[in-house]
């Protein structure tokens, strides 16, 4: 299975937004610069995160993005589904019914076993991603960091963090 680059960019962006103070926002351009990716491509995924209720868009010249809910309530699966959509990765086209000497339709009343296997695997994959929150990811980074990752992020935020007068969403946890 191959997920689009937007999934990686969205997850990294959400982990960055998770460390902002309550009134802090980052522009799409700043997030793109920090990750070395295209602003226009990232913007598409940030908008998907906003539509999914993961990120908030703060309008205006000092605007940007921040999380819409606490990092402990955002799973990796939430982000994958926001960017990639809810459809399964494997979509059976019933090609078993094609080709020469086709059988009558009633011979295909049982589900395609390949499709059934792929859907079982997808359920396992999604259940695993559902268990991992953004708070978990950030905690693991801090646990394994020698200080350089945190220092890099802090230095970047000191230059690019914006403060929004728009009231922040309540951060319940």
C-alpha cells in the first residue's frame, strides 16, 4: 500500500501545530518551509485537515493554522482519512468475472476472497493507526531526542510563531 506524500506532510504539520501555545498559529508557508515542501501542495492538505475538524484556520494577515482539538484526541488515522479519504486502499473491480468464457452471474454470489482478505488487512491497519495519537508521537520524539530536534523546532518557532487574537478553542484533555 502506498499513501500519498500529503499524509506524511499532514502528520508532520499536525505534530508541529501540537506544540504551539494556545494562542499561537503558524502560516502554511512557515509549515512548508520547516518541512522543505511546496506551500501550495501542503495548503491543500491543511485545508483537508480543517474540513475534518483537526486544524483551525485563523484568517487575516497574522493568521495561520492551529489545532482544533487537543493532540491526545487526534489519531494518525484521523489525519490519514482527512487527507486520503475514507475509501479502502484496495477497491475490488470484480475482475474474476471478466475474460474469456465468462460464467453466469450467479456463480459469483460468494464474496471475492481477495477483496475479503484485503479488507481484513485494512481493518487491522486502521485499528493500529487509531491507537496512535499526536500526543503519543510527540512524547516519543521527546523521549528519544538528545535535544537537537526540540532545539531546532524552538528556534524555528521563535522566528515564525504568530499570536492570534481569535479566541483559541478550549483545550480539554
